[in-house]
C-alpha cells in the first residue's frame, strides 16, 4: 500500500542536468520507520527502505525511485519535504456506471540531519531522524467505496492517515 515518497519534480530538460540525480551526492541511507499511528488499516511496522540523499548547497534532495523531492535545509539542519501524487486505483466502468477511483496521497517528511555543521554543510551528513506522514483521500468525483475493508479493500476509512518516525543511517556512497 505504501510507496516511497515521490512526486514529479520540475525537470531541467534542456540544461543537460539529470533531473533524477540533481546536485551532488551525500550518500546512500538505510531507513527504519516505526509506525506511530494509522487510520488506514494494516501498515508495515517496522518499515525499512533505502534512499539516496543529494544536495545543491542548502537544497536537500530525497531520491528514491521516482523523481526527487526537495526542500531547503535551515540553519538547524532541518528540512520539510512535501509532495502530492494522484493514482487511479480503478478505472471507470461505463457498463456498471461506476466512476473511477483515484486516490490522492499527500506526504510530509520532516528531517533533522546530523551531524550539524555551521554554517550548514550537507556533505558530512551521516544520519537523520524525522517523521513521515501520509494522507490518503479520494479525489473529487471518485467512487472508492470498493477500496474500503468492508468491501474487501485495503483501507479502513477514507480519508485516512499514516505516520512514522524515521531513523536513517548512511550506508555508503551513492552516485
């Protein structure tokens, strides 16, 4: 049910830069997420995954599968990354006159990077802690009742939320 944090980032198509590898590498990180709360239903706990962090001065990039998400890192080495994605879970069915089911997922990732160097230098980062929150909701005009657990689906209710605490440790270099 839960996919990695991803959104479509503004590409730099004609600039020659790779939009999936912006800036310079900080490294590869192994992340362990501990479930704090869920109103969505069954959710992995713990949840483990890998991510690459990159930077361009004080802009942090979270690179994981799809287009990176980014945020400016403040003087305390904290960043809040946000993304929104919409996925069609079920296409419309003209025969049964059922509208499509599309779910929007809003992600908020709050990170505290370590060690903190002043002025902020992202190159020596070896770990991070933080929170990751997902908010799922059916888009306007969607019919998603069949996605609820009472109808055999995966969600207890819609809209719903999932929240994790995260610990990330650098595992090596990332290109």
